[in-house]
């Protein structure tokens, strides 16, 4: 299994450089990579933006919505890249087109390289149930690709938020619910460990080895205190240090 999974937040030149290197490495043997834009309602616009963002990456992005037969495209393409956006939109469309099993088989059995950012990283997990997104559309199932055995919570932050109501206003403490609280609720009915990925963080996945790059992440297990890891560590499929 070969994949790159990112939280998002690629808003600085340093983070974009990490992203570009990892993506080029991941798809080094691909001439064409299938881009899945279903986390947005604007498939054409999203695909065009991602082509521009990729720049001269050494591979061509082909929008899945541009293919006459999406299932055949999954089975034939050299690489798969699932973009971020709303996870509910994405999962609904994946089930509608019957692509869950096809992507899982491509990545786990045929070794097709996979990349996913934000929602695209979330759907690499066994389920979408650690998403942060609004439930804007019903899904027939929470099941997702399961190419990694743990759950990802993208855009993780530890809480302690301060905000301003205007650009020149004073900072005010936000006393709302934290991501850790949301993950704790997930663990009330599930045992699967969760990795909360800070913005700009990536997992470089090779079989059962997951290397954290770009930024830190926190591993949250049911009934245990969260453990924060700095970039550079390697984890196994149970999110334990190697």
C-alpha cells in the first residue's frame, strides 16, 4: 500500500513545498492520476484549480467526472487522488457510483498509489465518522475505503481558541467544544484509534508504516490521554511508535 494523506491547510510556501515533494514522490511512476472532485459541487472548477495547483508535477490530473465509466476509470488509472471539501458530499457520491470497493481493491490489492487531503484523507479510513463537516447530504453508509486501519481527524487543533470579531478588535476566548471532545464522543461507541492531524501535516504511508511529516499530530485512544507526536516519527497500523 502506497499513499499520502494530508490534513490540509497548505497555506504557506513551506507547506506547499512539502506537499509537492510528497505528491511527486507518491505518483512518480504515474503519467495520469485520477482526481476525485466529489467533495465539491463544482467538479469542473475544482479539477481545474487542482491542475493549476499541481503545476509541473510530472503527471496529468484526469477528473473522474470526465470519464464515461467511473468504475472502469478506477480500475484502469495509474494513481488516485481524492480532494478535500465536504465529506458527506464525497461519500454520498462514492456510494452512488459504487466506487468504495473498487478504490479499496485498487490500493490494497493492485498497489495503485493513493493521495487524499482533508476529506480525501478521512475517506481513506474505515469510516467517515471522524469528519468535522456539516451533514449537508444523506449518505447510505458511513463506510469508506479502509486503506488504513485507523481513523483520521483532519484540521485538528487542541482547543484554547481565541478569536476577533473584527480585524481591529480585541481577542476573545472561545469556550466552545474542542476536537478532543468530538473524538471522545466517537470513542463512546467505537474502539478504533484516531490520529488528529494538525494543519500542514502529512502521513507518508508504506504498507504498515506511517511516517508523520510537515507538522505534528495527536494520537487519541479510547480511555487514554492523547499523545502528541512531532514530525519525523513513524507509526504502525495501531498508531504506535515504531
